């Protein structure tokens, strides 16, 4: 059993599924079912980008310990992201009913969570075949549709802080142009 666990850990850590899109890459537009504060809606990336950068984060499974911690961290920082003009949306392969609960309980009604479809999982290089869903990857996408920041790490640490630093840097660079 111990050898199986080690082999599984090596397969996951060496998997190309953890290869995120590179900064500068154009993000693929998508529309998906989503939830905000327990209420079903839709999310469209290009529409959201008209309002500023989008923090698009993928997580493996709602209500697991790491995913709940990450959602709490994003909710605690939601006002900071908003102050720099950025919105947050979390994506997983969970169903809509699960996301309704997760949006209230873990995301604390602060940001939208949506269903990561198979094409989206492929386009954003976030597949986690062992679990049939997504790995933990965070992107910051600029209003021009280009990836500013990509961070793929199974652990929670670094996702929120890295995304916030990228948003702050984008804001500083674009505030000078105005």
C-alpha cells in the first residue's frame, strides 16, 4: 500500500496536468453555469473581463479540506481584489447543487463559483484524471484576455497571495497609463 501511495504521488506531481498556461497566452472564452450566494446564474469570461481582470481559479472538489480553506482565503481577500478592479471566480467539476451550498458556506457569498466543463478543463490545462476533475490552478487574466499569472500547485499556499500580487502589479502598470 505504501508503494502505491508513493507511486500515485509521483504520478500526480510529474503529470503534465499541472502544466498551466503560460503568462502572455490568450485565455479561451467560455460560458458556464455558475452560482453566486446560492443563486444560479451564468458566467462568461469575456463579459467579466470588460469590468477588469479576472482571477480564475480551479479547485479539485468542493467541501474538501484544501478547497474549503482556499475558498475562505479568497473570500477574505475579495474586497482587496475588488479594490484593484478584479473579480474572482472559482471553477470545479462539481454539480450545480453542490456549488450552491459551497458558494454560501465556503465562499461566503463573496464570489461566483462555476462548473468547469470538459472543454474548459482541457483549454486551461487543469485536468486531474485521477479525480475526474480539475487540479488546483490559479490564473489572473487581464482585460485584454491574456494570462498575467499562472500558478499550479496542489497545496493551497501561494494561490491567493500570488493572484493578489499580480492584480496589484497590473493595476499599478495600468494606472500610470490613464
